[in-house]
C-alpha cells in the first residue's frame, strides 16, 4: 500500500485505482471458499431456495395474466370460465405462500450462516495470530491489518448475504427479462441503459468509502486506545491523580471530529449524485411503463398482458437496480476482504523446518551461544554483540546487568521468539533452528518480567504453565506449594476457584508480589528442563524472595536454570554469574570470585550492599 494510505490525517480522500478495485474482486473466491468450508449444507440449501424464490415472481405474474384474460373474456364475450380457472386461483395462492415461506427460510439460512461464519473467521484469526512471530506484534501496520481483518469476520457477513441476494436478484431479473423480451427486446435494453449510470456512481462511492475507511484505521485504533485508557481500572489511578481526563477526552474528540468531517463530506457527495442517478432509473421505468400503457390503449395488448408487462417492468427495473447495487456492494466489501486475505497470507518466519528434530531429553551437553549478535527487526542497533556463553546441564546461572543491557533479549533468543541476526545458539550441539518449535518450547519454562495476569481463576492462572494439567488439582496444588502461592490462595474466599483480577464480576485482585507467587507456580508446574526466571521476584519482599528462590534452587537441583535479578542476595545463590554490558559478557564466574576480582560486578554489589549499612 502507498505511503498516503498510512496517513490518517489528510482530508482528501484518495480514490483507489481501477486496477486495485478489480484486483480486490480476486479476494472474493477465497472468502467464499471459507464460507463454503464453514457451512456447506446451509450454503447449498440457501442457493437452492434462492433459485426457487427467483422464478416465483414471474410465475405469479403469468398466472395472474391467464386469470385476468379469462375474466376479461368471461365479462365481455360471456364465454364460460375455463375448467381449471379455480385451480389457477389456488395455484396463485400456493405460489404466494411458497414465496413467503422461502423468504422466511432464507432469513433463517442467512442468520445461521452469518453466525457460523463469524465464529469460523474469529477462531481462524485467533489461531493464525497465535502462530505469528512476536515481531509482528511490534509493528503498528500489522496491528492495523489485524484490526481490519478482525472487523471483516464480523462486518463482512453482509457480503455473504449480498452474494445470496445477488444470485436471487440476478435470476429474478432474468426471468422478468424473459417476459419483457418476449414482448420487446428494446424495452429491456432501454431499462438497463437507464440503470447503468446509477451503478457506476454506486461503485465509485463504494470505493471512495473503502479508501476512506482504510485511511481511518490508524486513527480509529488510536481512538480505541484512548477510549480504553479512559475507562480502564489499570489507568484509573494515574488518570485521576494527574488530572488526565480532559486531556484524553480532548484528544479523542479531535480525532473523532476529523473522522466525522471526512465521513460527512463523503455522505453529502453521495447523497447528491445518488439522488440524480436514481432519478434517471425512475425515468427509465416510467418511460417503459407509459409505452406499455400506450400499446394497451391502442389494442395491441390484452388487459392480462398489460398486467404482466407492467409487473415485469416494475420487477425488472427494481431488480436490475438491485443487481447493480448489490454487485457494487460486493465489490466494495471485497476491498475490505483484501485485509482478511492478506492477514491469513502472513506466515510466521520462525517456524519448525520440515523434518525438524525433537528436543533432546535429557539435555546432555547444554546450551551454547556462539558469537551471537542481535538487532531488533527494523533497527540497526546491535543490542547483543558477539555473545559467547555456555549453560551446562544442572547449572544455575544468574544474568545481571543494568537496565536495557539486553538480558530479556537473551531470553527471547534462547526461547526462539526471535532468531539471532548473526551467530548460532546450540542445544546439545545442534542449532536451535533445527528443532521442532513445540518440542523445544516443551522443555523450557519461562516466567517473564512482564508475565501475564490472566483474569481467570487462581487454579487456571497456575495451569497456564502446563495447560494439559488444567484438570489436575493435585499437581496444581503441588506447584502452588513450591512457589509459596498456596498461602496466598488459602486466603482467597473461593480458594483455587477464585476468579482473579477485577475485570469480571466476583474477581479478587492481588498485590504485585502475590501475583508473582502465582506466576512462579507456573514454572514449577511446567517442570521443564530449562527454567528461566526474568525478574519475576522483583515485587516480592526481601524475606519472600529469599525463601522463594531458596526453594526454587532446591527444587531445580538437577535442572538448568537462568535467573535474571537485580538483587544480589538472590544472585549470589546461583552457581555462576554472567555480567552483561554493552551487548557483551563483561565478566563471569561465581559470586565470591567476581566480588574478589573487584570489577563491574563487585562495584554493583558494593553499591547495593552500601545501601543496607
Ligand atoms: N521489541 C523491541 N524492539 C526494539 N527494541 C527493543 C525491543 N525490546 C527491547 N528493545 C531494546 O533492546 C534493549 C535491551 O532490552 P532488554 O529488554 O533486553 O533489556 P534488559 O536488560 O532486560 O533491561 P531491564 O533490566 O530493564 O529489564 C533496550 O535498549 C531496548 O530499547
Ligand atoms: Mg528485562
């Protein structure tokens, strides 16, 4: 997409090129494939019902014609009513009833299909999003795309109904047209010609509407953010104390005013041109109608034929217009589908190779970083620069360093959320990239510094560490005991079944340290070969941290553990300390040794110790 499209600020609405418009229609078939996949039987029933419904109107007109002509002859020429006359009346009743029932049935099909499709697309979006690289989540353009894709799942349901309607309208038009052609092909041609300008107008505005909406996505996302920020529990404390309310409302209003102005501008133009073009369609209809009346008056047509033709002209004119409007609606909607289809086309770059290895069990020679350098995608700054380190099986290592030195980044590489820009990470001598991702992740348990607070029950909050054990209260409890979460949960009114967090009714919020104990239970539940704790003990009080970590060290004796902490009381309990500075390992060795050597580590240690004296 062009640069201009990313800019939400301009008032001019750039119209997409015709090529772009036609290309968008190519996105329709994959979506209809999805529609078909999500409910083949509903789609089949719907199509059949629509075909049936589309021939009924002309059938009704034909029966009416026969009836009227029969009555006409009966009145003027006193001829006897034909034998099947009353059957014809009954037939008309049956046709009308079937049409009404088909209408109901189609509404039913549409509702069911819309529901199924929304569900299907939403689940697929969630599944797909969960497989994508972490990098994607740091790219605002990707967020916009995902947001638009999400809306497709719910809003684009209209498209399916439109497609159904298009089928019906098309065949109804064909059947009416057949009736008119029989009388005069020119009449039909005239009707169509009068509708074409309205069609072109409709499509034009539909495309304008799309590009406007496309350009507005970033602004809408920002508005969503402001709206959520203005009404969320997390932000309420600061908003109040800093008096940010009016500031946020003002920001929101500015953005929404701008969008409103743009929408209004388009709506006004659409109103003006749309009204003129519709007038043209109406002229076509009444022109044809007047011609038919003239023919009847001249005696060329019977009253029955007049009725049929008047009905067919009215029906054809409405349906031709409808076909065009629906078609341009589909074209419009299909532009939005671009985002859905493109979203599904985004593939993760971090994935398992075909025939990837299963992660070793047990790990024999450990993990090795060999000359690893790393810069975040889209940035040239090397956060890590030629890192060499080794983690032996059964070894517990602490990673220390000032803020922003790349500790968490090392964890992200170790867990293959990112791949190194240069160098290699080896597990038992084999590049991490050669292992199957799921099997690799199974062997690693990580609690990140910004671990999730799931607004679910206490038990579920622990179970996320190993979701297969969600229904195993014994293992969950055992894990909670190990991380001292048990005592936190004991105090909750509903114990393990207590809903945590305040988002939902009946939830109870925890303190920062209490949340951390719960999160640590995840690591114990996971019982992986490599455990990584990225400062998840920062909010624990000194006694709790010391206890938690002592316990952690005991319980992970035979495992590899990587601990990141700014507290030296904890750090000193590990076997070896790595000091990270300017993207490289500046010092390493056991705590005592590093303190004795008197380098960077000793300096940091002294600084912290001095505060306690
Ligand atoms: N997603 C990202 N995209 C771009 N740069 C990032 C990203 N995450 C971190 N950085 C940059 O990488 C550097 C290292 O970040 P990292 O989170 O690894 O530091 P850290 O050592 O864990 O710090 P802290 O002690 O504060 O947790 C920082 O300078 C940060 O600006
Ligand atoms: Mg960090």
